[in-house]
């Protein structure tokens, strides 16, 4: 318990002095429709891999 309180006190001091920060990230699976979905505007028409870039590479 003493170590935990020391950890909390050190963390509080780190946040107060700007040595530490907290970042949050939200991940969502896009449906490909930029105008709709749960996160309107946060979606992309491109898939999350590079296969679309190489689809016509063999045709060149």
C-alpha cells in the first residue's frame, strides 16, 4: 500500500509539472461511407492495406 501511494504521489507531481501526459485514442472499423456511419467524416474510401495500390501494377 505504501508503494502504491508513493506511485500515485509521483504520478500527481509528474502531471502537475508537465513531465507526464495522458493521450486517448479511439479506433473504429470503417464501413467505407465517409458521409455516414457512427463517425461521420472519420472514415475513408480506401482500405487499411495497400492492395488497392498494386491492383493494376501487373497491367503496366
